[in-house]
C-alpha cells in the first residue's frame, strides 16, 4: 500500500506525503524515484518524486490508501454521531472544539503513560529479602516462573486482564503477555512495556544469582517495533545524506539504540553516535 508524491525537492515531497497520510517517517518506507532538477531559467526543471509505502502493521490494516487518509474523519464522524443527542447546545460544542478536545485527550493519554511508566520503574523488586543460599540454589526455570508471577501481580494491580507464557533458552527468559488491553500494556512507543521489563529484570536479578536476561513482550510487539526501527534507520540515513547535516532521533532505551546502530553500520557514507544521558540518550546520524 503506497502513494507517490511530487514537489520541488525530495524533502518537500516527503513532507507533503507524511501530512496527507497523517503518519511519521517511522510508519513508511521512503523510496526516492526522482531527485528532481532545478533547471536553468525555468528550462529543464523537474520535480522530485518519492514513493511512500506504509509498513506500520496497525496502519496496514486499512484496505486502501484512501481509507487510511480518511481514518480520522471516519472516527470523528463516529464520535459526533454518538455525542450529538447529549452535546447539542452544550458549552464548548462550537467550531474547533473537537480538535481541541482530541488534542487534549491525546496529550492526557501520553502523560498518563509516562506517569504510569515512572511509577512502575520505582516498584520495589521484592517485598522481603531472600537468603543468599536460596538464591544460589534456585534454577533459572524457577526464577523465570517466579518473575512471570511477579509481573502478573503488577499487571493485576493495573486492572488489566491478561494471560502469559514463559520460555527459557539458555540464559535468556522470554515472557509473552496477551491482553485485550494490549495497547495500555505497551504504552506510547513501548514506554509502559519497557518499564515493566526493567522491573521484571530487577526482580529476576534479586532471586537468581547467575547471569540471565529478561525480555518482556506483548503479542509480538518487540518484533513489530524492530521492523519500525530498522525502517526508520534507513529513512533517517537517507535524510542525513540529503541535508548534509546531523539528524537527531528521539530518545530510546539502549536495546533499541543497538538495533538502530546495527542497521546504520551497514549503510555506507554515514556515521552514527549517541548523545545525552539516560533515559534521554539519543542517536545522531551524520553524512561522512
């Protein structure tokens, strides 16, 4: 599912496409079909041509590009249809109030995700101390099951229905969560899920003295996020070459930065490095 856009420059064509599709550069694969030419005195000028292909799994659920573009209007119509009988003549129901309300609700939801993630990050690893001798004797399988139970209790306190599976492969423990409220468990760009994983790792370390790594996932979100990050790395490397200046990405946890660095290391003509302090450390991409 894709659409082609043209404009005077590649960047303007991309911006036009992102605006119409209402997506970010992480949601699409960007292919430059024509770089465009300025021409001389108006002769020989040629617009840049780019192809934006939707790769975000959630957005690919729409049957066509037109349906994707119209998604906000359809959702707004649905909301208006539900609220008209009650909201008729109500204060704040005039022109422009819907956009303001939607923006406020989205902002409140993002803020709630951040607050919840911060609270999770400060959850104590355990309620009581465990004898060191017990820690040495416990197997990684036992530690994995106890960690899963611990995570389940936290999610239960969040009033979220869920089930889970645990898999142990050598020193790696994978806990997969399933829930009708998966989006709430994940949070914006995985912020809640990452906080839960950090808490799970701390708990695991407190009961298992040998080395082990916890990976917490919700309905295969990690793999979808990996695909998004890999595509973003390619898009931003192309942008760095076009603008011939540094491109700064949003802050990411270390394991997501590693994914980005790995992809970028295979792209010629660019260099990458990280700046900032955790948890606000981010990647910078530059043309060599």
